[in-house]
């Protein structure tokens, strides 16, 4: 599946392996959550960056000791409207995590902006939807009411309403109309 | 009331375009129904028994004449000339086509309305006291906070795919007309000992299959912390609320399964993490919003209006309507007018396009262009000079809107039920009509006194029967419609869930059963001042069970 | 003495406008339940379900399901009140729905 990032489609540097697959000799590798604890001693010696496929039923506190060493966290959407991963991504960013947070699973373009806002920055997208639609969906809504969320990508394109309102030039006459 | 600035306008316009695109993709088969369903629900579009139904948001129940007129236009152009007001202050149209919906949303956007998040597993319409800004007992108008919450919760990226729907209610008065104790989150305004506004946060209340009164998680939360604290609650719910069983997915189940103490502990632990200062309530923004809710320019009126007093003396029908439907206002010389949408034998909460226009005109002329939708499927003109009441009453009367039954037995609350709703197990409207006709005598209703009858057509309880003084729940017994009666519910600040009184009744037996209950109450009450609810709480269920079930 | 056929009918909502429709023997969807094909045994009913799924996949209808019904003298009556209301319209607004535009189901006074 193509890997989508805010700037567009990119090649995927990462290799995802299963619980018992041999690790590649070198390169970036992501393992299932269960393997992190089990094989940590081996993993930290790996020549390449480390990532984890983290289940949406786990608490991120469990990642605690491993987090600084993880350059990628993959969060799965078993079904697109299971919204737990939105909170997991948000918590990771609030905790200061600066690595890549990738969404995988049943993704539809209509969720893209929400994902970008809470801190996802990579998406395993289905070719069921046109690549053009995926790109357009990143900018569908030009505004967002919430602030305090990640909107660090210029292509996200949604200004925070509350911030925009505070710009003196944008205070409009309508506001004088008290109810 | 709140008016959109350029950003709010752009937001709803973007949203309309987004939905138009989604609907087109659905019709072209580029989205499956399973994928499209949550998207259309988050724009208020349901698939019901006969057609699509569109639920339009009326934020905290407030609208103006222009908006009401537009709803009338929509009823005529795209529906069958009427709408239905709901128990959460919204309006529903029952005969909508998917292919028209984007155009309807576009028409709504022109008048600063939308159908955003009136359904779906997200935060729904934030509801409040329908007498906000007018009631004599209010600490302060809760609607600025309701508007703040509306914006904060609109297309919230983290909380749009919750385990289940999420309903928030806000009140600014000690007499709670917003039922905050039976909401997922209820907010009650208080003044702390420094006279600063703060909020009691109640969580985990709800009705439906497992009705329960919410728990207080914070007694005096400073206003500046509202959004951050709510996010902590919602994050705990989003992560740990059940997703395995649709009927156990509300936050009330989580609160119940964890227990109040553990739930509070988890919320506080989440809240204690850093990052919440980013979500602090921006005081400038709250002030900006509050300025829209500045009181209207009330005139300096005397307590005494000769026209009003004269009319009251001369016209007993008017006098009665004033006594029952007109409530005291906090400003001298003004009144709160309650418009009953419960005519004798009528469909509770239904309003025709013509009636919408009549009410809009009255609001424009007599109520500073403001209307409210109550939780009881009625309408309110919040700020009316007493000297105008007679003229208003005459207009209402000529359009079937002057039934003097507010808060009485005839003011029945009923969901659409099996006549419209794909989820229903039984019809509710004919039950309401049957009771309404049996007790048509308005003198009798007045003698009985305050009495709330709530009827739900299924256990989802959209008629809020659990908090009816008399609740009626429609069920299916071997293919026949069958009705269970509960007694003693209340949605007020002393909230209680009604108790099932005994075996249920067939449809045609329900009015008689109600009559037996009423007669028992009239026999046993101390005096006219002891309301049905008070008498029930004093006497318990036994005398009423005997009245219903003891063999003759 | 007229014969009563008993069986199941497949209903759905038309995707574009939400109108309630019923599957006919020719595989078309009719607004009127009297036109519907009645599957009198389980294999026939399953075949209707398959056709329903195909129509859903083709984005013609949504929410297809079977319900029990009887046909007498060419008129169809749903067994359960829910579907009777579905074939007629709201019992409290006889001026609305199929009962008003002539495409309603059979048996006056079904709204008991």
C-alpha cells in the first residue's frame, strides 16, 4: 500500500516483521508490541531504527521505557470508526513523542484531517480510493475550532479559528451585533 | 444570541461541500454504506422507516425568526410541510432525500444553521435551560458556555469516533430545566465563596436501556479549566469505553463498571498530565462569545399593564392561558411565553410550516427576535412585554398554538415511535393522543396539577420516559404493541428514575390505566398543593399498584 | 373464499431518495408492496436476500431485509405491525406516505 505523508506519497523505509520473523540485517524495522518486551535486548542492538505496531487496546504508559528508542509507532484502525487510536496518538504527542506516528488498517480519506490534527504523520492508504482523493482530503476543511493540537504541517491547511480570531485585522463588524 | 463571524460561516460552508462530496461518492459507489453511515449521521441524516430523516441542530435551543422561517421553507420545499421538535432541542424532518441533503445543508448554512453532529458517535447538541437569560431564578445565562462547548466539540479530531453518542447539558439555574443529571456530562453553574463562577461537573448519567443518575466528579471546577477537564473525561471514555456491545457503550456503563471512585481517579490522573494548558479556555474568546448574549435592551416597564389586566378580566380563556403558560421573567414588566405544541389529540412536538412562520413573526415583533425550543417539545418566546400578551395569545389561538396545558397532563412528551422510527418497537403518538383526548377537559388538567407524562416507543427512551412523573414505554409482546408504565421519575435537580409499576397494558387500555393512577392520586393527596410527584414520593408505589391491578 | 399465500418479502430503501421499495419477481424494485414477490419457502427467501445484497452492492438500495407477509386477492398484508406501517405510512397522518398516494399495502383498518 502506498505510504502517504503530509507532503505526498513516499517510499516506505520501514520493514514490518512478525513476532517470530528474523530481523533484517540492517535497516529500519518495526515489530509487534509483544515482541518489544520479549526481544528488547536483541532489538536495541539492531543496526537501524526501531518501531512498534501498538494495539489500540493498550495504554501508552506501557511504552514508557521504550519510547525514547522508538522512531516509529504504528497504530491500527481495525475498523475505521474505532476511534481509540485518535486518543493514543494525541497522548503520545502530549507526552512529547517526536517520532513518526503511522496509521494503518481500515482508513478512509474522510478521516485524514482528524488524524493529522491529533498527531499522525504517515498513513498506509488503500488504493481503493484514488491518490488524488487522499491528497485533496487533507485540505477538505479549511478551519478547525480546536486549538492545542498538532497542526505543524503546512499542507494540513486548516487554521485554528480561535487563533485566527485574535488577529486584529480579522475582527469583523458582525461581532458588534449583540444578541 | 450568537452570530456567525466569517470563520463560522466558512466552517459550515466547508462542511456542506464536504458532505456534498461524500454523498456523491456514496451514490457513485465509492464509499460503502458502512463507511458512509457514520459520515451521514454526523450530518444528522438517518435512514428511518419511511424515508431519510434529517435532524437539524438548534444549538442550546435558541433561534431567531430568520432561521425559523428558513425551517418553514425547508419543510415546504424539501419535506411535507411540517417538522418535529425533539427532547434535545433539535428539529427533525421525516421525508428527506439523500440527493437533496447537501442543498438543504447549504440553505441552512445561509442562515447560520447546520446539522453537524446531531447524530453519530460524537458530541451531540449541547442543550440548556430553555428559559436561559430570562428566568427569574438564574445565576447567569449558561449559553455562552454552551456556545463555547459547541465550537469546541464541532469536528473535534480526537472525539469524533467515540464508543457511542455523547450528550452534554448545561444549566445556570438551581432549578434544573436542562436535566443535567441524566446526561453523559452535565454542568451546573455555581458561585464559589469568592463569588466566582465555577462548574459542578456531573458524569455518567443517562437514560436508554440502563437509566442512571450521574455522579459529581468535580464540585467547583474553575471556568477556565472546563475544556481541559472535559477533554480528560472524554479521553478516558474514548480509550476505555466499551466497543464490543452497542448497548453497553455509553459512558454511564464505564462509570458503573469502574465504580465512581476509580472513574474519578482515572479522570484526575489523565487531567494531571501536562498538555492541558493548551486547551485552557481562552478568556478573550469566552468574552467575545458572551458579548453576543448581552441582555436585550429591555424597556423600563411598570409592574402594572392596564391593557393586560383588562384583557385578563374580560377574557377567561386568555386569563387561563396566562396563568398556565406564561412564566415570570427576571425583568419587571416582562414575561416568558410558552407556546404549547400539544393541542388536544395532536401529535406532540409537530409544527406546520405555517405555524413556524406565525411563531417567527411573533418572535420578531414581540420577543427581540428570539425563540427557544424547550425539552418538552414546545416553543418559548423568552422576552415579552406584558402589554403584548393578549395580542400574542389571539394570534396563537387562531393557529392552534394556544392550548393552556403547559406542565399539565396534556403537555405530553412523546418520541415519534413506530409510526416513523426504524428503531421503535411500538407506536407512541396514538398513545399520547388517546390520553390527551381522555383528559381533554382543561379544568380537570388544572385540578390535577403539574404532571409530566413521557412516552417512548422503545427502550432507547428518546421520549425520556424514565424521568417522566408517569412514564410509558412501548414494547412488543408476541407481535402486539404493549405498554409498561413507570411512576415517580424526575429530570429536575432532584432527579430520579421512574419505577416499573407492574405488568404492562395493551394500547387501548392505557388511557384507562392513566385515569386510575390519577384518580388514586386525587384521592390520596394532601391537598391541591401536593403535586403528583410529591405524593408519589410520599406514598410509594403500593397505592397505585392497587389501583391498577387489584381485582374489582 | 380466497386463497392466502404466506411467505416473505424483501424490502429496502432506495439509496438516492430513501423511498421504501419492495423486490418484484422481475428483479425490479417497486414502491408498492402489492407488486412484491412473495417467497413461500426458505430457499426462495434466501435467493431474495442474495438479490438484495446485489442491489446494495450496486448502490441502488440500502438496508434490505426480509419480512413476513400474506397475499390475498392480490393484496399484501405484512404480518407485523412495523411492516404494515412501513407499507402504508404513519398511522397518525393518513395524508402522508404510501397510503395517501395510492401505493399503500392492503387491508384498510390495519392501523388498529
